[in-house]
C-alpha cells in the first residue's frame, strides 16, 4: 500500500476482473427466472417431497430425526429451507443498504462507476431473492401451522443480522448504533467502503459452503423440470451469490490496493468489524446445520413445532425431546460443529493477505473458542431456565 489513490483503470488486471464479473452476472442474471417460478409456487404441488439433500433438514441427526416418520422428515427438510432462507433474508436486507453506503464511499474516486454498477445490479438481485424466500416461507408456514414461526415481519438494515442470537435489549440497541455509525462513516471513507466487502466476503463464505450443497440437489434431480420450486430457487440463488462473492473478493483484496495505506482509525474500524463477524459466527446449532444460531433463542420455536399437529407431543414429551436434542451429543451436533470448523478454516484463508488485521482476526481465535463441550454446557444451563 502507498499514500496515493490510483485510478482503477491504471490497474488493468483488477479492472478486467471486475468487468468480467459484472458482464457475466448481467448475462446470467436469474432475477426473471426466480420471479417466474416464485409466482407459480403452490405448496400443495411439492408438499410431499424433499427440497434439500436429506442431511439439510431441521434437527437432522438428533433424537427427533431418528424417531420421525417419513412424512415428518419431509416436513423437517422443508422447514430447514424456510428457516435457512429466513436468515438469508436478514443478511440481504443489510446488504442492500451497505451496498449503497459503500458505493457512496467510492463516488469521489476516479473510474469507480463500474463498481457502483456492479453493486446496483446485486442489490436488485437481492430484492428478488428476498421476495422469493418470503413468498414461499409464508405460504408453507401458514399451511403447516396457521401462523408464522421462522418467518418474521420485514425489518430494516440495522436490526441484529443474526436472527437467533445470544442477545438482549441492550446488546440489540448497541448493535443498531454501531451499524448506523458504520453506514455513515463508510459512505464518506473509501477504505472503509471497501472494508465492508471484507466482512461481506467472510459472511458469504459460509453461505457458499452450504448453498453449494443445496444447489446440488436441483442439479442432480433426475427430472429438473419437475423439481420442487424451492430447490430451483436455491440453485438460482447460489449462482447469483457466486458473482456477489467474486465482487466482495475483488473489492476487498484488489481495489483496496489502489488506495492509500489505512490510518490507525481505519484499521481500528476494520478490525472491529471483523471481530463482530467472529462474534456473530461464534455459535453453532444442533437444530440447523450451516447457520450459526444460538440454540437457546430457538427453544420457543422448536417447542411450538413439537406441540403442533405435525408432532402432537404433550408438554412433557416436547420438553424431554428438546432436552435430548439440545443437551446431549448427536450426529446432528457433530455435523454442525464440523461446518463451523470448515467455515473458520476458509475465513482464515480469505483474510490471510490483509496486512492491517489484528492477530486474533487473522487466526479467527474468538470464533475458534467454541467447542462441543462448551455448547453442551451452555445448553444445559439455558435449558434449566427454559
């Protein structure tokens, strides 16, 4: 890094990377296809089949899964889709906002139109994703429960991004203030505008790991035309997000080298942002492999599911089942922990060349502090209070 800002066109390799990514994303944009299949979705058309690979089911590999009938397993598989994409909706609402504030932080630079055009395209795709996920999730939950369980009212970009987090009113308020402040300063600071994409890239990496497997379900379906619409949407979404991940990487790894070296303040903000990401991704969930939810925040939802007509459990049986699923080791818990470890390893590789990072961000040591024994101790204590 140096102390002058270079024009983007002075770096033909970076400019070309950005150009190829933007052109291909435009050519392969799945917005129209996604809108078309979303409009055709009827839950009764695909209510009796899996929408994801079997292991991507709610509470897969737990005592509940082991004793569920085939019909119940299909519903748990579909509810994984609903719950998983309800988390993605929250992340994408924040992305639309921070794409715009980050673009504003780049306006003052020469030649930065291409980045802004890229972000505009991505934001319009995110709006289509949100519409698809919410349309399907609401229809499914109304049909199954007569109410929404994992689906929530639309929210603004300053809400806690992790839907089921280890939080309280004070922490939620403080997170909101931090997000608002970052939006303001990154709109007027080119380095921090680029830095948002370091955090976005890290957050997207875990999504890539899981969504690649979800998209495979459609790709390997023996009759793709007849594949369930939610599986098609998983596939279209994965393809769009692959381009979004590329732009995060180009902006946070390549564009940033066209800028002056970060000041002490810029380094501090950048590192605090990544530390916040580690904190968000500290937990892993026995209920949902691939999303780092804090399971005690999910207890009410799982209790409601077990008491619903799908499982028809008594209060006592539901609580005993939850005790077994959350406070004892299971295959599902080990799979989730493995995903957590894989994500952490990929984050380390992603940030290793960023020379302004603190050691604990480079090593992901905060996220690495969790373990299966720590998870079980947390659940036992939380479950007693529940």
